[in-house]
């Protein structure tokens, strides 16, 4: 495997002379299997070899001793480079990443400092809460992730003010937390959702006798009027500017082009785009299936010519070779399916690149644009809701506020009294 990347026999000999040569070769094989470019292998191998020599000089007697020398190696490399604080942090990341990645490959169970999984909120004091959400309340993973995020913020707040036990919670503490969240710039909907999560957690804590009294009633959810805002759509001309910013000659650009067309043509959510598989595309019948939508149903769309061409171009010339059935993959190693966050990030990137100023730019901007285009075409709201996968007709009502043509006819009506009658 080493000969595929290193041309000189002397270089290969030096690598195999290292006391961690078997581990380095395993790491190189892993990099190749996961689609890392040759230049990446050529830069990482000298780094991990230097780490091995540093650890041996520090007293490492076996591979199992390597983790104890990571911090010292990173510190030594950072000290050698010097520079400003931000530059030192960048150097630390560049050194730590490959070293910890190699250790994850060769040492079962090793988890690097930079790759630790997210701690479960209140795992020590309320270990059964998320199982309760999953089994008793029947929440989906996406909803449970939202609970995790909100409760992690609450746990961090309690740690910051020195509250170690749930029994020490008080109305004043809870009220202060909600006020602090509101002052941080969160929107009304986010604050409302956070209050709802906190109420559920407090009721559970009281039920399980983790706290002596039910404090959920202390949390007052802020008033939030469902139709108080307007959708953050953009004009069709602006969509052209967004699409025009995609470099379609690169694999990444081919992927992003297909993603943007799916968002704006069908109004898909980011997670629906990320979850698409090759089995969801029926080329013979020219259909695109979107299973397991938010409302719990599936939708089959006619496969538009532009979307079909974009998908074919990506699948033939942009998608990495893989046995996986998911459609969209990362453009850089490690080769793995993309997630919803990346879909939204790509949409945001091209919106900003086009110079379009819109609140909370992301994939939902293009979803709202798709819906707005259907509204402008005078489709019934029930039809629009079914098309974009709304759970309830009430979710589509807000677009009545931006039904531009009907409102224009009202304003420009010839007989004002008829309009008011």
C-alpha cells in the first residue's frame, strides 16, 4: 500500500523501519479506502511518524501508550511554530487531527479529544429521560435531538451559576434562565420551544421524584402568534443569481447544483434531500419518491427534466464510487453521506455569495420560495400543502399573507364598495 503513494524505495524503507510501521500502514490503507487524496496521505504520514518518534523518546513502550503522548506532541509542534493565538489554534488542530485519527484506526475504543461525541444532558441525574421521550412519548430522533440541545443549554447554565443538584432548582433560577435565553437574541419561536422542553423535563423530574415539587408551572411560555411573520422567500430572479453562483464543472458543484434544484423545485426539507437514495429515483417512470416526510407520509413527484439532468450529471461525474445507496456524498474525504446540516449550509453559502439579504438564510429559504411560486400561480392552499408535505393545512395559511396577485386585485379593484361588501 505504501508503494502506491511513495515512489522512492528509500522512503518506504524509512517508514517500515519505524517502530509503529504496522500501525502507519494500517492508517494509510484506511485513508485510501475512505477516499483521501494522495497529497493528504503524503502530508499525514510524516506527521504520524514524527509523533511515533516523539512518543518513543518520551518513554512509550507499546502502541497502547501512544494516547498519553498526544498532548505533549501537539504542544511541542505549536511551540515550534509560534505566532498569534489564532494561528496556534490552527496548528494544534492540524497536528491533533491526523494523530488522533490514526489512533482511532489502530486502537479500538480510542476517541480523540477533537472527536468526542456529544454528552447526554443530565445523564447522571436523570438517565432515563431520553428513553422516556423515545418510548413513552414516541418522539422521533430529530425531536429528541432538539430536546438534547435545549437541555444541554440549561445544564450549562446551571453549571455556570453553581447549581449542582436538581433539588436546588427554584422559580427564580428557572425564570432567570428563560430571561437569559431571551436576552441572547433568540427569536420568539425558539424561546417558546425551549420553554416547552423545560416544562416536559421538569414534569418528568417530579414524576420520578428527582425534585420534590412540580416546577413546570413556573415556566411561562412567551406569546407567539403563529401568523405574525412572513415566509422568508426570495424572488425567481434572485433564484437565478443563486444558481448562477454554482461552479458546475467540479464534483462539488455538480452535487450542489442538484441539491439547490431539488430544494427550489419541490420545496424539500434539508433532511429529505440528505435522505434521498438511489431507490427513490424511478428513471423509467420519471418519478422522484420522498419517503418518510415530516407529516408521516410519502410523496411521489414527477421528475422534472432539469432535476433529472442534474442528478444524472452528478451520479456519473461527481458522486464518489461507493456501494452506499444514498444519493449525495461529501466532496472531500472521508467519503460518507451528507447530513441535513450540510444541505442547509450549501444553500446558505450560495445565498450569501449572490448577495441576497434574507433572515436566517438556508435551505428553508428555497423551500419558502417554491411555495411562494405556487401561491403566485393560484394553486389551492390544500394542494400546496400536500405538495410540500405540510402536516396540517394551518401550516400553509401563512402564505395567504403574501398572495401578491389576489391582494393587488383587492387594492386596485374598480369599485371600492364592492371590495368591502
